[in-house]
C-alpha cells in the first residue's frame, strides 16, 4: 500500500510538472503594446477607491483613440447610480486622468512595452489630486517585471505578468515624503491589467477585473 501511495504521489508530481512546464512554455517572450479601440470595456470591483465618494465598482469604456496624439479617452460609469467620470490614458495605459481623479500631466505608465519577464526600469512624474484641494506632488518608482503568474479574479483566471513598483512620493502641499508600493497583474488577453494593489501612507486601494469586452 505504501508503495502504491508513493507511485501515485510521483505520478501526480510528474503531471503537475508537465502542466506547469507547458504553461511556462506558452508564455510569450515579450508582450506588445495593447490594441485598444472605441467600444472596448472593462468592469472592475474596487476596495478603498474614491473620487469624492467611495467607488465599489465601475465599468470603463473607451470612447476615442488617437494614435497620432497618443491618447485614449474613456468614460467610467459608477455602479449604483448615474454618475460618470471622464478618464484618459496614453496608448500604453499611462494614466492622465484616473478614475480616482488623480491628474498626471503627460501621463504616467507603469508598463514599458514590449514588456518581458525580468525587465527593470524607473519612472518619475508629477501629479495632483484636484478633488482633494491642494494635494499635489512628485512620485518616483523602481519597477520590476517579476514574471508570469496565474491570477484569479472575478472575470476568471488569467496568465499575467506581475509588476512590482516600489518608490516614494513627495507631497508639495505638506512637504513630506513617504513610501509607495504599486503591484499590477497585466494580462495580454484582456489588453489591460486584471488586478492592482496600491499602498501608501495616505491611501490604499485594490481593483480586480469582473468582466471585459473587446471589439477586436
């Protein structure tokens, strides 16, 4: 009986190794820039996200894309009412005006395409949060594309690249500096991140994809 259990365990381990190896073998060496067009929509559920009021869930749909000007225009419809928030991004999902009202002149993207596991780079940008008055400052991150992972969110299980961004922010209005951590799981099949976790001294939130629709 002991020999049988040992054989079954070895078979299970071998099968798991084959499955994991197959998944890894199918991961692309690089991930190209997302292809986005009007009508593409993503629905997220959120915890800790606010824009004047808490945002528990929203659907964000692209309304306009201008490749020459490097801009995506979208509208986020907040669940539980008729409130809409205009948002904008660069073509590599660099947020210009986010759902939370954070404004980043010129856009700031945590993603650098073509993206590959093991990539490392740094970003720096200025921001302001007009919905909170004088809130403004500068942030800088060191980013590592950690690697491919299976991540499960309400929309399903995705093969995604996990990005770890660690840095600091300097608040102009308060004259203080504090640490930042921002983690993304970017799934090429969704043409966007499917999960995000953000932590700072002043605020923290997380978002997970509930469903999406692409016109491609």
